[in-house]
C-alpha cells in the first residue's frame, strides 16, 4: 500500500502544477443533458476568457481600420498581401513574444501555475539552432505566419471575386452570434480529425514530429509547425467558403487558430499580475498531449477523445491506460 502511494507521488511530481483532476470535457455533449452547465461553458468561452475577447477586438479593429478594400483584393498583388502578412506577423509577435517575455524571460510569476517546472531547452540538437525558443520562433514566423497569410489571402480574394459568400451584420444578425457559438465546436472537431491524420506514422515522421519536438511547451511552441502542418491545421477556416459568415467571424476563427496556441501552449495555467488573474492561458488537455503523445488529439470543447478511447484526464489511471494504448499501437 505504501509503495503504491509512493509510486503515485513520484508520478504526480512530473507536474509542478496541474488543474483539478480529472479534467473535464464540455458538458454540452453530456448525457443526460446538463443544459445549465453547458450554457455556462459556452458563456465562459466568450465572456470570461480574455484571449477570446482580445481576438474579437483585434478582428473587429483590423477589419475596420487595416482591411484592404474588396476592389483591391480582387486581384492578387504584393501590396495588400504584404499588409495582411505584416499585420499577422506583428500580431503573433506581440502576443507570443509578450507572453514569452513576461513568463519565461522576466519570470514575472516565477513557477506559479507553471505545469512543467523545466525551462525551454538550450544546446539541444533536436531543435533548429540547437535552441527551443529560436526553433519555435523560426517555424512560427517563417512557416506558420506564411500559411496563415496564404489562407487569409485566399479567402479575401475568393470573397472579393464571389467564390466565398460574405454576410453583413444587418443581413444575418442572429447567425452572427450563433456562428460565434458554433466556432469552437467546429474548430474542435476539425482539429481532432486532422490531428489524428497527422499522427498517422508517415505524416508524423515527415511533418508533425516538428511540433512534437516540444515535450514541454512555451508560447512560441503553439504555431511552431512544419509548413504542411500549418496549412492542414489552419484549413479549418476553409469552412467559410461553404458556410457564409461575416468576414469578422472568419478573422476571429483564424486568430483563435493561429494566435490562440500562443496562450494554450504558454505552459502556465493563467497569467497573473500581482497574483491576480489577467487571463487563462495554458491548456492542460493539450499539455498532456505534448507529454504523452498518443492521447488528447482534440480539445475539451468536444469529447472526441472520450468517444474514441484516447482521452487522458490527467489521472494516474488514465496514464496507465494511455501507456497500454501506446504499447499496443507501437506493437502493431
Ligand atoms: Zn501543440
Ligand atoms: Zn500531435
């Protein structure tokens, strides 16, 4: 009995901090239904999570003040494409760079709420430039922002030429808000399936392994991907070619996918200022994926992992089950 407890204590100590366990999936899909908890989850996503609010304001701000005219975007030309590229580059650099500076360089909250106590790796041959942060910055900025800009240009060019239908707020005010609520659910489903595809051994070896260099993660790890993965991962926004929305919804979708990972990979559960929460940041669900690989391919917004037996809820029991799952996978 004592040995068992000691073993558990050792296992638990791999985390400097973790949320209450087991971690939960969205109650939206609970059976029997839990409407009040589900409504709270949805409201919290849009009202309480500062990152989502930030993305909403930036999407509206960029659309109102930094958006090239539809007439200009009818033709692919370096000028307006550069505008979009630069605004994306600055946006990611501000968010990921700001979080990195605050949490890792200046260490403003020490290890408080940090999941993994270890620092970012230096002098390690796994990483480009033998340095985890430089590696992550390079792949995020050179690959990630380029793929992001490519898809954004594709959409706005498509919309300007009538290949994608856009709606004004006045045309569909209710749909504007409904599409906001559906966005995380669609993104979660898309992520689960493309992520499973990326874990298919030939794709994993050639493409996805680059993102998985990061067993421990930091803000710059979020969009640090092989360019092929960046396009596949961000392709969730292509739904706006099929389902008409306001262009701000498209931008918001893109920012959740492209800048959101700077928060979800921050490695800290929350960002604290004078011990008070400024924003939620890290996503322990995904942190577990980086640590144990063959689990939690999706997000907590939709319980695909639960349905397909790959859910790691952070407990020792789930850890043992996932280990067994990995052993079987590598055997076959
Ligand atoms: Zn990741
Ligand atoms: Zn993965």
